[in-house]
C-alpha cells in the first residue's frame, strides 16, 4: 500500500468520517511509529508504519466486506441507470471504489447480500467447485410432499433438462403454504424458483439467510448494512476448508 494521508487512512476503515479522523489527530490521540501526529496531512504507509489510535494499534485492511439485508425491489448490481441497486444502499462511511455484490439475488428476493471490493474472495465463495452453501427460506404456494424431498436429494431436473446438484430441503412449517429451508451449493439463474416449478410447486417469497456458516444479522432490518468481522468472514469459507482437509461437510443435509 503506498503512503497515504493519515486522516484518509483512518477514515478508510469505515468507522470514522474524515472530519472525525482529523479531530482525533488534532487531539493528539494518533501516533505513527510512537510519535504523536497532529498534522492530518502527514503521510504514512500502513504496511510498514505502526499506527495507533488512542493507544490501540490501528490495523488497516486492504479490502472491505459488508453484509446487507436486501429489501425487495432492489437490484443486485453495482449500478443501474434506472433502478436502485444494493451498492446504492451502502452507507457513505463504507463507500469506496470497486464495490460490487458477490452473487446476485432476484429483484424480489430479500436477505443476505455480501458486498465487497475483493474480486478474489468473491470468486472463491461463488465458484461452484468450492461448494460454499447458501441457505434460503422459501414460502411455497402448495403443500410439500415426500416427492420434493427425494427430488432435492437426487438433484432436481429443471424444465430445460438441466440437472441441479444435490440440495438440502427442510420443511419448517407444513400446511397449505409451507415454509421451506433450502440449502444450495451452486447458483443457477432463478434456481430455487425453477427447482420448485419443475416439481409442480411455486415460490411466493424467498429470503437468503446464510452464506457458508455465516448467518444474516437479522437486527439490521431491510436495507441495513454493516461490516463483516474477520471471524465472521472465516465462517463463510469454513466448509471449503473442511472439504480441502478431507472432512465430509454436513451442510445441506436436512
Ligand atoms: N434462487 C432464486 O430463484 N432466486 C434467488 O434470488 C436466489 C436463488
């Protein structure tokens, strides 16, 4: 990372605004290599300089990872000439160049969207070869039967003849309009809607609640967005690490 202004570096982590950072610097709370810095324009290199704020080491991460609870009606894209996108919903304090959603949800689907500027990470969690699970809640228009369970276990064949990978299915609420939990290990276009349609049912509402082992923070509420911590980030790729280590993943097993 090249040398950057110290106020810009501190504000780049999304917890403080640039003017908050400047105030903090003026107050004498910021040191670089042990020396107090009161000039917000002083430059530092976070890879080699030891920066601390209020006595605590200030660690700069190169990339940002955000969790957004996508409301219905918003498109999963970085920008769109007509419609509001998930990146438009990112609060100003987290904005930076190159943000994009790692994976798409349909416009009417709600829930967990991961927004980042880290292309390598997005590629890793989206690659069908890595089998990172995505968990959804689907409200169905018609009752569920055993045939649904068998078909999900065997791999649903879509109307166009495409065979899906084995997927998890659990009926959380039965009745006329059941609520199902679906666990996918791949991401085909409109996949869950097409899977149920191929089996004579219909999805009337869909929400993503989990990526890998990381659950959506339900306290965010529609449109809410926050940073994903390093520990949480590890939960997303945990399954893949287990598979790489030769363990059998239980994800997707009802
Ligand atoms: N499957 C769908 O049908 N839609 C989504 O948005 C995600 C998975």
